[in-house]
């Protein structure tokens, strides 16, 4: 009788151990990169972006159609930027813009981003004038974007980010087209949607927010 109890205890322990491992792996795979921001600004910004999109395009709950229509209008330069952004999203864009003096922020000065590339043995991709010194680029080497890349399983998505890590001077329209062409299963992921929200939408709002003051 004691021997049976021991076997039962061992079996229960193994079941719990395997279950714990499985839950840990699942949690790692489903990690939400928006949660790396303790202040919740990333989450609020993403929610505001999605609210703007669904209100503007009115495709109800058709996420794929909504996102792809947005990207199509970005790369075809037909997007109506007067009607799309909400006051909330514009205000959040201004917050990001103020933070861009920090090398660890979501957006950094293109000139500084380029300097880091040259220092590591790369070639400069920008012209050195006063305009470029004030131009902002998404921080593709920063923690948030690296989280998106490492959490997502799409090799095509990783390729897009890796290319931008070496050259941040790429227009949102070109990036939008490459994202649009991702296979549906790879496109419809939290990481790609977050990338679209910040690298496409908020990058545009950082440029146009002055027009809404």
C-alpha cells in the first residue's frame, strides 16, 4: 500500500511539472511587448490607434480588412490624415516627440541613429544638413522593437525589421507595402499590429501633429 501511494505522488508531481513547463512556454510565446512599459503609455497608444482605425474605416470587426486598407492608403499616398487621427492619438504623438531626445526612446534623431551605424562599421545613409539633424526615425534597435522581432515567428517580418536596423531612413509608404504583402497568418499577429501602430501610424502623426494645434 505505501508503495502505491509513492507511485501516485510521483505521477502527480510529473503531471504538475509538465503542466508548469507547458504554461511557461505558452506564456513566453504569448508575451505582450506592450507590457514592457510600466506606465502604460504603449498600451494606451495602441488602443487609441485601433480605435481611430475602426472608427474611420467602419469595417466592423474585420481586422484584416481594416489594417490592410490603412496600409494600402499609406503606400498609395491616398490616406486622409485630416479625418483619421483623434485628439488622443495626436496628444500621445506629442508625448513621444518630447521623449525623442533620449537614445532609448521609441523615436530618436536620425542623425544620431546614423552615427551609431557608422561607428559600428556601416555607411551613412543620410545627407548632413540642418533638416536631417532634426528628423526623427523609429528606434529599430530599441528594446520595444526588438521584443516584437524576437516574439514573432514570421521570418519575413524579422527581415523587414533587420533591414531597418541598418537603415532607418525609409519612408512609411515603403514599409507599409512590405507589411501589407505579408501572408495573412503572419500579418494577423499582435507584433505586426503593434509595429504598424507605432512605426507607421505614430511616425506619421509625429510629422503632422503641428497642423492640428
